[in-house]
C-alpha cells in the first residue's frame, strides 16, 4: 500500500477498496458495516435523536487526543445532551491528496477505540479524496434512542435550579493553542464521551432539566444561550468555576478568558435545586466527572441574562463570545 | 488597610464627583472582568481613555498598510488585533488578504526573522503599532536587523507615548480628575514621568497592576488624593520608580521623538517615536501618516477616546457598530472601550 493518500484512493475503484478494507473496515468492523450495502439497516426505537457534526481541527493530533477521538465524542455528546443513549454513527471522510496513511490509520484506530468506549457502532461511511496539502476532515452523524419519559431541553430550566459543570474549563482550547504556537505545556485536551455521566444522572432519579456540552465559545457562551432559550437569569460565581492553575496561567499569559475557551468533554447540567448535591455526587463518581462543581443557579425570569459574581465581589454581565474565537479547534 | 475597608470606602464614598480615566487597554479589560464599576459609589465614574494601541492609530496608517499589502513583493506582518481595523474605507487587512494580498499574523515581532529567512525574495513589513510597552521589542527587532544586515525586513511604525497625550487631554479640557496610570507602560517609563502633569493640573495618578485588588487599591488611592498633584505607585513589585533605563536606551538608539497623529485628536506634539533618519531605509513610509478619515462619519471613537462620551452614547453603538461589523477601531480590539462595554453590558461611566 502507498504511504500517502493519492487521488486514486477516491476513484471508487480498487485503490478505494483497498483503503476501505485495510483501514476503515478493519477498525470499525461489525455485522452491519461488514455487509457493505448502500445503507445500513439497524434496529430502531420509538423516539430517536439525530445529529451531525464536521471536524476540521488542526493539528489533527494533539496532546490528549486527535481528530478521530474528537469526531466520535462530538457527535456522541450532542446525542447525550437530549437524554439519548447513542447507538449508531456514520462517518464521511474528506482526505486531501498527500495525507499520510500512517496518520490516517492512527486516526481511524482512535475512532474505533472511542466508539467502543462510548458504546456506539459505526455502521456506514464514505471517503472522498480532494486536492490539497495532506489534511483530513471528518463528518460524523449519529442516532441515539430516547426513552418515552425523558425530556431534556434548553427550555426546561426553572427558577431555583442549580447549574453544575462536569469539570475543568479550557483544557482543549489551551492544548490546541499550545500545539499551534509551539508552546511546550503538558495541558491535555479533555476530549471524551460523556456517556457515563449522563447515563448515571438519568438513572438516578435526579430531576435533570437541561444538559448542554460546553464546546466552542466556552461556558459563558453556552450559559448565555441557555438563559435566552429558557428566558431566565443565571447567576454564577467566579470562584466556583473549576479551572486548573496551568490553564489559568496559560490563559493569563495570552489574554484569554477561560470562560470563553472551548472544551470537548465537558457538560453543563441544570437540575432541580433540591437535587443539586445528589447530582454533583453522581457526576463526581462518573468517568470524566471527578472535577465537577456546582457553579451557580437559575435566579429569576428575564429575557435571558448571565451574571457572574467575581472573585473580587463585583458583578459582571456576560454575553456570548464576541468577535472571533480560535478557529478550527474541533 | 484591608481589602474590605477599601471596598467599603469606594462604595460609600460621598465626596466630590470624580471622573477617573484608565489609559491602558488591559486595565479596561480587567475593570470589566472584575466587575469593578458596580463596586463604586455613584460619585466615582470610570472612563476609558486612549489606551488601546490600534484604537488610536489614524486611518492613513491603515491605508498605507493596505497600499503596501497590494504590492506582490511585500508581505505585511502584524499582531492579530490590527487585522480587522478599517482605514478611511471599510477595507482592512483581512479583506485585502481575501483579495490575494499577503498578510501574516504573528505573536512576536521576532517571528518575522523566520518568515524573512525562508522567503528572501519577499519584503516583510512589520506593522509596529503600540505604546512604550511594545517599543522595546521593536527596538530589539531593529537591532537584530541592523546587526545581521537583514535586507528584507522593514517597519511601518505608529508608536505612541503616553505622558504627552495625557498632557494633551488635560490641556484640551477633558473632564478628568485622576488617572489610573498604565502598569505595563510604567515598567518602561517609571513613575516620575507623570509627576509634571500631576503637578500642572493638580490631579492624582495611581500606577496600577491588573488584578482586581491592585486596581481597587489604585482607585482608592486616587479618590483619597482628589485635587492633589501626586503620583502613587500601587504596583511597586513590578514598576520601579525609574522604570527600565536599559530599554529606554535601546529605544533612543534607533528612534527619535515625533509628533504622532492620534485617531480623532490629530497630531500631538512629541507624542510618538519614529525611526531616526540614519535608519530610514528600514522605514516603509511611516512619516506624514497623519490624516484621519472616519470610515463611518457618525462614528464617535474620537469623543470616546477623549473621555467626552461613553461608548453607549454613540448612535452607532450595538446597532450598526458591533464586534462583527465594527465601524470604528474601538469596537475592533478586545481592548477597545466600545468592545469592552458591549461584551460586558456596561452602562456605567
């Protein structure tokens, strides 16, 4: 086999077949995919959640993860945020001519491992090859099953609810930026599937009103959007928001605010106020939730406001990220 | 004195009304981030002055950069916050890059050496915009170019100095009763440079750091010194009374005083630095760039920069002028007054 992607790998002929057999099917193998039909036929459910996401992160490999792990986590987490249990993924690869086959193999292996960890099957896929400079882009679409009694939505937040984040803010953003700026840090991306946290929360009897993964735009952007969707005022406390000293120092050096830095393995949960401590305990005892914290509450009705009580004791009204964030972080 | 006592003192202040201006973009950001405006008595008003480097750069400088960028022999090298600043038309470096011009964004001017070494046929022009804080780095850049006889790097400068413009603001009747003196600038200049202005206008200066308690301490010190021509250093761990004489010596080796032009204020005597005639071969045309033409005539950046208008009083603010569609420089940079007010929903001042 070649060591770089060439245009023939996208021809639909023997080179394409070689790519599928040697790389994709070898890693993703399951009955549905192995049948090599034009579409996958799978078992269904009464209510399903569907989503899709494209991944263009550069560099494709970074401390703590890679585009393969990211493209599974991103879609799986989007399904989980509606209370769905993720079941099936599809993946579309756009490969640029000159892409290292060794890199592609590592990425595909990482996808397969992450899909296994998240409990999803990759049941269909596609590959195209285009001119370019050896980069790769991946689209994943996902289906999850939602039980009849599950109703998780941005509009469900109620006055008195507690706002919980599942861990430290800004790690992914800092990891990607470190790679791009050639700054030697040991900050790792947090890219992770949040299946364990969500399954445990939903199975606990805790009244969960809203879940949202905290990706591009960071915590402040996500909370401001949720406050507007639910028409509530959220208040959060700066000194309760978990950020590691390393990320805090890194952000300080570059003039970044961790509240606006992207993550790829963190969620915000809005739960009934009286269930707050129980929910926190469940998240803390779930995989990837050990640094969870209650950071604030739904304080009142409004058109959608987000107020932060600062360490200093002042108040700051936050908005969504203004201007340009860091491009191509996922 | 404890931090709680400072907070109480500022919240319950009931003396004469005071307008206190900060002249450093990082202070503007830190004041908002810490929620300081709401912690002050209604009698203390914070104003954002000409402290954001790209905000005070006149349109003719951006026009000159755009003209240079169009020449296929050139590549403009710049910090990120200049990329979207409009000149006398809505065009900016980002839009001309879309039309094929070469524009490289760097985090340090020293990155220009790598670019220049890899591509010896291109003339790299560094957009050297800034205050006393960044000028030493530009002096180092020039020093390296001269010592290594590098042929394909030039600078287009718009370097400003703070004491002269503060003096100009006061002379022009700006309603200011005290200044939060810039922490990073003062690292280079020292604190003595503000003393003549403080005495001339009987106004207090407080040199401040960037953490919440440091800023509160400086504001409290300024408030307690109302009407007095004093300079107090609330950032002594970093700012030495005499600043950094070595950095100033390196600057003086390559640069001389210049009547720099400020957006909305025109030329201010002695308020800038420019390459000495001996090194004019390294200058891509910085002299005479003093025309300032608003891309949108209704833009009030000039009044905002001089403390004569709050950002939200501008008719374009948040309606026509937003971070994604900035009409003036103060809405472009994250250090700009208008950006900071909008991003933090500030309605104080």
